[in-house]
C-alpha cells in the first residue's frame, strides 16, 4: 500500500511541474520515454514507440525506393550516352573527309575533257593533300622509313637487297607507308632493307 501512495505522489509532483512549465514538461516526458528500457514501458508507451518505429521505417523505405529509381535512371542515361558516343564517335572525322569525296567526284566528272589526264592528275594530287591534312589534324603521322635504319617497332622488312653504298639494315625502298595515330603504331611501313654483299 505504501508503494502505491508513493507512486501516486510522484505522478502528482510531475503533473504539478508540467502545469507550471508546460514546455519543459513535454521535453522531460519525451526524454523519459526515450530513456525508458522496453521492459519497463507501459502498454501505451510501447504502442507509441512502435508507431514511431513504423513511421521511421516507412520514411527510410520511401528514401530507398527513390534512391533506387534515381540510380536506375542514371544507369539508363549513362548507357544511352555511351551508345550515342560509340555511334557518333567518327562524326567529326567523317565531316572532315566529305570534301575529299566531293573532290574525287569532281575529278571523275571532269575526266572526259580533252586534257583529262593532266586534270585528273592535278585533281587526285589536290584530293590526296586534303585527305592527308585532314588525317594529320585527327592525329595521324607517317612513319619515317626511306634512308632510316631498320626499326622492327615500326618497319616490316619484306626483303633484303645487297647495297654496299649504305650501312647494313638501312631502308632502301618503301613499298607501303606506315602510320602512327597519336603516337601509337596503327600500321608498320613495308620496306626493303640493305645488306652487305658476300
């Protein structure tokens, strides 16, 4: 009986404190609810706690769903950008090569004139210059071969030829030009190399 009286008295004191300072009472009550172990909570406090946890779980699930949707959208956008990049990666180079096609078409059209051979030669030479300039702007560079010492990293020897007028392993003839693209070898030069006569 004594314990019950004491408990009622404590509740009355806390109630009178809440009446005096309503704001502080709310804070202390909330603080008490948070600090009370689950085993010691009343049924009402447990139900309140469950409600808070459910609300928090719903908020977190909503955030998770939104984050997943955003990530999926980002993946789709990234894949589309990647596909477009692959699809149109050569667009700039092709635009620069179109004048070469135009020049070749013009050369074919004018090949029926009286001085067609000279005109054709001149047209092809100009077209080759335009093509070379365009590819050089894109990073292409010819491999140096004629008169150079044979380098297996950028030359491909097709045959050897006796020649005492130059050092052995010197490139005597270039059968097909080789090229670098931004300092990476994309095709070796096909060459004939000198050797000493026996």
